[in-house]
C-alpha cells in the first residue's frame, strides 16, 4: 500500500475516533445539542459509522426527541439485527414515544416495543435491562393489548437467575401491581437482605408509601440509615413525617441533621428540607416558626410554586 495513503487512512481513523469521543464528552457534560451537532456533521461524511449513529441517538434521547431517536436506533437494528443492545435501545425509544402520545395512538406502537425487547432478550440470555423492560411492559399493559402478570413473572424468574437482587425487586414489583401486597413486601425485603443497597431500601419505602403505611416507611428508612449511613435518609424520614403529620419531633430532628451535614452529593436541595420543616411546624400550629422556614425555602428556590402555595396556607393559620 502506498505509504501516503496509509498515513491518510490512519489519520482519518484517528479523526473519526476523536470526533465521536468529543460528542460522548458533550453528553457527559449534558451539552446534548453540541453532541447532536458534532455527530450530525460527522455522519454527513461517514453515514455508515454505527458508533456515531448510536451516539447521535443517545444525544436525542437526552433531549426527548423520540422520533429522531427512533430513526437512529432503527437504523442500527437494520445494520446489525443481531445486536441485543440495539434492539433494546430501539424498543426503549419506541416505548418512550408511546408514553408521549395518546393511548389510542400508542396502541399502534406497543407491538413493535414488545418485539424489540423480546428480540433483545432472545439474543442475549444475560441482558438484564431487556428483561426488566419486559417485566415493566407486561405489568403496565392492560390484558386486552398484551399485558400479563404471568409473563411478567416469567421474566422476573429469568432475572433472579442472573441477579438475585434484580429478581426479588422484579417480583416485588409484579406482585405489588397484581394486588398481592404481602408477597410484594416479602420480595422487596429479600432484595434488601441480599443487596442492601440504597435502591433496595428505596423500593420498599416507596411501596409502603403507596400502601399508605408511613410508620413502616419510617422504620425502613431508619434501618437504611443505620446500615448505609447516608445523610439523604435523614431527609426522607423528615419528608414522610411531614407528609403524614406523623412523629413530628423525629421528623424535625432528622431534617435538622440533614441540614447540618448537608453536601451537594445528598441530592435534595436544602430548600426542600426548609419546606419540610415549615410543614412540620405548620402541623405543630407554630405559625411564626413555619413562616420562617418557608421563607428560607422561597428565598433559595423562588421559582417553586408549591413553596408559595404552602406559604399561603401557613399564613391562613
């Protein structure tokens, strides 16, 4: 091969790699439009580059441009139909499109969503995300358009063989929505025993919240705090206490602990803790103290309407 041609090819490959990595860096920095522009320009010269097509699709996902996302991922499934990941991403994009349109129009998409996820699961027997997607799909769909708790449990069983934690969480999810709360609680607790992660505790807490069992939710959050030593759990306990007008002294103590140990990694801005403190003092009929805290919340995040609504409620005490 002519050495100059070889040098050109090598530099061209290097440029391609750099351009795609630049777009991926834009995505990490949440500069999704820049990533889109980088890959759109790149693909004009290299329209067959699968990695570039995928990155462009990913950029569209973050902007919730579902039609454009579907176009990119569908292209990938045509170019490489036996890629489980491409099928999964295509199914996911179709699913998000279905959620963004009317239920009547969504019915026409559901079949393609299911086909893509089933194909992904078939192509990769260890694809956890595809099996989770099928569990959630079969649970959420009405029976008349293909929903099935038995099929959801089938994929929950497959998940359990791949990952006990995922399997238990999936079974908890299925039984919760099949109106079997005792079984749901059992499997959510088993997930905590096996995994013990923040996610596991959150799933059980949210289950108790949906079941209108705040005492159990608080107990679970206290267990999580003891095991994980996460400041965020202090906020969650305070939130439940404030929402349910329950164990107010404990809620106040936990929120003050959250604020005193606060850092950006805790996730929930301090303004929301101020808001919960205002709720607690409102429940205690301590109007002056409640107004002090709600004003702090509004000062920090003045655009949040619920804070202003709460202030009106407190002012009327």
